[in-house]
């Protein structure tokens, strides 16, 4: 039964926005195609990792591999170090993000929006790239320690051992907490704060008993992402020479011992388990609690004007934090122009030769990045739009499992997915060449790893479009496919583009899966090229130049995504 178009409804009657009961054969065909994609490229490879971890040499079930893992000193040390680094990074990231979010959301002063924007910039730089720049700035012979030694005769061991990994990971991933917490703080009903103030709560008591508990969902969402990203990161520990963590150990076991080594699969299972555990705990903590407010419109948390003294104190603290946070970007830029930079505060000499080297020797890497990430992002938005339509516009049974399965890819570390691909597809060939030795497997890994980003953008875009717009087109004679193509897709264009850009820029900085799947230099994208350059001191200048180009690419993509979202919002307002 067709639903009456909004234009034909009597005054005061809201349009029916429920999903359509029926579904054509095309919807079932799309469901089957997406299910096959997720099954072949996500569930089967990850399942192969799990099966291998629990399978003995004769094919029987065993827990012996896990016993071997926990009885090996290096494995126990790596497991403990990974937990320590991830948890400590979350705590350290919170110490930066929570005050920064609260001050910029709670108080009225000039530059708050600029500060929030600068606070997100670390995400556009791959952490392993920032690690090299941080060594030059905060390392034992870095700029900061040289100045401290000359002035006060002291040095800070910031970049030594696991402390260096924590420092780099903290500065790179704290924006996840910052962004989610700012959104949560803005959503708090101002009446809640006023009521607490009237009852005598102020200062720390007001923040700890009222404001932060109400913003807890946003904080936990960001903290869970920080834990997962740090726990799974491969590039940063490798660049800093710290291999006694789980991700580097998984990489070393597979590359040095071989695909048949069971400990590599055991490590992979543990990494997936703790990633899922972090997401589950973030949801479990909030279960049974109500964080909703009664605000309507923009009556969010009240913003207080700072006095002159408070403003100077706030600016001083924020500038200090931003100087540290943005130091990797400055270090990378200086290194890209440096001819020599060793045991000095600044480079001894500057040159453009590093960029000339990149453009003469690494154009293939740039081309590969555009190809792999462009195709992966295209696949992601096509699947994202399709899943969003099946979930929000049909009632096909089990359609919610598509959303769950596609989103679960965020909990699968890149190194684990790469190991699963090597295990699953080693006997498959394309034109007589094993698929694991072609660039196709790299591109497919990117598409699976970044699918959740595109899916969320497409889901959000479709949720804002009333179904009555499509039904009005159908009442005028358009088929369902034509209404989707001529009405739905144009209205979703901003969200689709935002999803494409999000998928593209996050794939461009992917190293965990890339480092295992690239079998020859001609297949290497920019992220892998930067890693290769950074392995030698003589090549770090060219690696930094390539890193700057990658950061610029990601920054431009981020800007375009914001523009796309704004245009999408304006289009929706005009449509309404």
C-alpha cells in the first residue's frame, strides 16, 4: 500500500517516514552482493585467522598455541606492553583533550573555533610520520633537549623506549576524545547546569558531578577509539625501534617465521578480542543510564565570558598545548627542506632537493595512492549507500546485520586483515599471478578497512531525507530506481562525497595492512614509501617531503569533506 505524499496530506498531519514494507528483487540482489563482499573480504579472512589460531597441525582443535604464547617471555612482555601503552595513551590523551574541550565549549573567548580546528590537525598526519619528526624535536639530541641542556643543563627522556611510543600516540589520537567530547558538551541542556549552580555546585564539583557525567557518552566513544587505534598501531613502534608490542610481533612472526607460524595468528586473535572488548566496555558502562536532556533548539551549556586574567591564563595553557601538539607538523616541514639536520636546534642548511627527489623517484607511489584509495573509496560509498537504503528504506529480514558486519571492520586491525588475506587468498590467481602478489589485494584491504567511515556518512545523509520526497516522485510516474537516481542520490550527494573523502584520506595513511601486502616497490603507495625512506638517515629528507605531500592531500580532502557537508545541509534545507 502506497503512503500518501506529504504534499497531499491534510494540514497538521505528519508524513509517514517508516520504511517501505515491500522490497523488489533488485533489493534482494543488492543484499546478496553486499553479503558476498563482506563474507569473502572480511568474515572469511578473519575467520581463517581464528581457525588457524585454534587448530593443531593435524587439523584438530587446540588451545596449545595460546599456552605457548603465554609461556613465552617475549610474548608476555609484548602483551603487557601493548596494554600499558594503550591504557596510558588514553589517560594522557584525556589529560589533553578534556580540559581543551571544556574550556573551548564552556567559556566565551576569541579564537575558540580556531583552537578546536587546530586541535584536530594531528589526525591528518600518519602517526609513524609524526614519530620521526618528534625524534628531531623531542629526541635525545632533538631541538628541545639541546635548548634545555644549553640553558639548564638537563634533558627530558620523552622519546626513549615505550615512553616515546606513548608520547607520539597521545599527540596523534587525542583529537578523537576532543571531537566527541565537544559535541557531547554542546548537547548538554543549559538548565541542568543552572540548576546545579542554584544548589551551590561550582568549579570542580560542578564539572565532576554534573557536566562531565552528562558528557560521558562522548568521552567514552573517543576513549574507545584511542585505545583501539593505539593497541593496533604498527608503524609507530616500528619507526621508533620498539618491537616488543603485539602488532610488531605479529608482523615479525609472519614475515620472518612464515604464514604457518601459529603465534602470529594467536596475536591477531588477541588484538581483535581487545579491540572488541574496548568497544563493548564503552557501551556497557552507559547501559541502563539515561544521559538525555530536555533541551530543544540551541539551549546548550551556558558559555561564560572570561575575565582578563582568566583569559590570559587560558590562552597561555592552550598555546602551550598546541605548540606541543603541532610540533610534529613543524618538524616534518623543516625536515622536508633540510639538507643536514643533526645535533642542532634547527637544520644546518636548507634545500629543495628532497622534493625534487620525490617528484622524480616517487611519482609512481603518488599515482598508486590515488588509484588504490580512489577505487577503495568508490567501492565504500557504493556499498555505504546501498546498505543505508536497505536499512532505512526496506524491511528486508536481517538487513541490520549488514550494518553490524560492515561496522565491525573498525575493530579488525590492519595487520590482522592482511594476515587473513595472505592466508585465505594465497592459492587464488588473477591472470596466472597469485592475487596476493597484485595491487588488487591492497585496494580491497583498503576498502574493507575504511568501509565504516563511508557507511556512517551515507547513513547520516539518508536519515535526514524524508521518504515522502521519493514517494512524491513515484506518484508522478517515476519508477523506484528512477526516484532513487534522480531524487535520493542528488540529495545525498554531500554525505556521499563526505564519505568518499573520509574513506580516501584514512586509506591514504594506512600502513598496517600495506606493509604486509606490498610485495614489490612498484606497488607501493605513499605511506609505504615514507616508511621505506625513513629507514635510513640519508633518506629521511625525501621521506619528510613525501610525508608533507601526504599531509597536504589529507588536509585538502578534510576541507572538501567539510564543504560537502555544508552544501548537503543547505540542499536539504532548500528541499524542505
